[in-house]
């Protein structure tokens, strides 16, 4: 039996099974996108499927530090709204 991969939410710093978290990546073009398969290339990060963790993650420059990037506030806010919409509509697994 294989061990369940554990990842850390960058919002609350809690450790959870990989399948319970949302993964997103910063691609080579510098844009953010959700990664439901966990296999997209680029610098990735994980966040809980809760509005509170998403809000904390995208509140400050924390996201740029984790993704080793310099994304604009507009790009960050737009992606934050996209994630909040997915979570509030329960469309997380069908991203």
C-alpha cells in the first residue's frame, strides 16, 4: 500500500493529503492557473479548499514569495477571485 502524499497549505501552514488541497502553478509566461491533475509544469503551491486560507494566501506578497515571482496585484487579485468562486460553487474537483 502506497503512502498518501502530504502537502502544506501556504495559507494556514497545515499539513493535509495532497488530494484535499488545491494546487496552482505559475507558468513560464508568468500567469497563474489551477492544476487539478498536479502535473502542470511551473512553480506550484497548495492551498486549502477554504475561503479563509485563500484570503490569507493572496492577502500580501506571500504568494510572490512562495512562487518566486513578481506578479502584479491585479493578476493576484483576479486569480484569488477565480479560486474563491470555484470553492464557493463547489467546483473544485472539476477545475
